[in-house]
């Protein structure tokens, strides 16, 4: 068999990367063991074209090959492209010590896991406080049912990559100012999967996964707020050809409330109280998120006074207990007085020795306001 890599792939010596890749696919299909059962010569040729593609698809290795050929200068008894030599103690052993636990045949890296996904969900104010469940729909990758995520056409199967021996990685030796450096890269033939598919599934085109919309029911824990992020492990997209799943990140947005605002685990409310109730005191029915409660307004309450309802706020997301409700009183001064109420207030002012505007002054002020 020919040892000329260009002849093996049937390309010219000035062929670009795209031409080399296309030629390799044709040759790999032609000599694949599935298409030539029991043909040892075809299997050997398949391995040769895989090796030729690995060299010619890498700019540094191709330049080395063009200059020295397949049997050019070697380092430490290994082949010129850094895959280790015959016998022990070479760079291959050093590589195994770093990447395969120091000894012995390391396993394949396997298919890559799928990507993480992100989605936003909007909940009610009460849902964020007390917790709720919401449905979210994401565009994601799921295992292909036709090939059962293998990527291979039903009735066929993936074969161990001849280039990397199923490891999913190949070793490279590069020259540096510190000498020769051994690095690991994903196998260019199987792209790190450790396997190659000669007859891909028609549904997923060899990916082993399909793109679809998927709906999940998400438990929103009590106490979350706008900006909270929930991580759902394993609910992301599935990786190609049996790869693991990524995670799903759910960004929470809470709708505003018509009465309450929020500061951490405390709820804030501004309560308007008539002047008479603030002066004389009152017991008011105050509506919390848990229901109505009595709120005692003492005599002489001033604007800005804050009352605290303990344990009626937001639950702690991590921990026990709840925050409080802080009620800030705003005393309302009446602006539209009928004569009887005005006379009563003047009587109070006189009794307390407080100077107030006369009735005429008040009338003139109203006239001016009407024309201003």
C-alpha cells in the first residue's frame, strides 16, 4: 500500500484543508469496516487514511511531513508526529502519566455534555413571597428517538475511531524554547467522541439529538425576588451522541404589588390615616398578605411613625422565619371642610390657644385659588 499521504487521500500536494477533509470522508466511507466486513486489507487502509487525514489537516504536522516525509526525523524513537515510539520511556509514557492517572491505558473522553440554557419566568408578588409553580418552555436538544441517541442508522452502530483508538484524544509533540512539549487535543477524526459513524441516522444526521420545544414545571421557592436565579441541574440541552445534559438557569421576575414594596425580607406599606384618627387614636383593619389584622393607632400619632408587624413579611429563602411588615403612617389633613366641621375645628383651636386664619381669610383664599 502507498505510504504517500496525498496519494492515500487522492488529492494534490497543494490541496487546501477543505479538499483534504472532503477526500478523507470519501475514502473513510469506502474503506470503513462496516462496508467491508472481514476485509483485513480494507481495515488497514481505513487506518492509513485516518492517519493521513490527521497529519494533513494539521498545519504544523503537514509542514513537517512535506519536509521530511513519514519517516523523517524522530524524537526519542517515536514517530515524527509525537504519538510515542516503540518501547517504553518515551513521551507517550509522560503523556499517560499526566492525563491517564500515571499508567495504563486511559479511557476515551466520551461525548461532550450539552450546553446550559437560560429562561426567564414572571411570577406574581405573592408567588415570589410564598412560593409557587410555573411552567417554562425552552428550545432545547433532546435525545433522538430514532437512533436512541447513538447517531447511527438503526441496524448499524458506531465503530471505535482508528485514529485515536477510542480515546477521543491524540497527542502532539511541539518544539519550544524549553524543549519538546507533549499536549493533548481532541481527535480530529472523531472530534473527541472516540467513535466514528459511517452510516448516520437520517433523523438527526448523526448528531444523536434533535431540537425541539420542551416545557418544564418549575418550583419557585418562597422568598425569591426579581433577579433571583434558580439552577435546575440536568435540565439543559443534551450533548451529541449520548453526551450528558447541561443545566437550566431560570431567572425570576416578580410583578409589583399595588400596596406593598419590598426591602429584602421586609414589606413596606404607607398607610394614610385621617387627622382625627391620628389625634384621637383608632383600631384599623389592616390587610396583610396573610389576611386582615388589627392595627392599633395610638392617640397623637404623627406623620412618619412606623409600626412593625413582626413575622408577616417575606420568608427567608435559606433559613427559617420571615421578615416584618413596616407600616409608615401618613396623616391626612382635610382640605374640603363643610361649615359645621370648620366651626368645630375653630372651636378646638380656640380651646388650645392656637391662632388660625379667620373665616374671611379662608374664603378669600378659596376665591384666589379659583382664579389662579
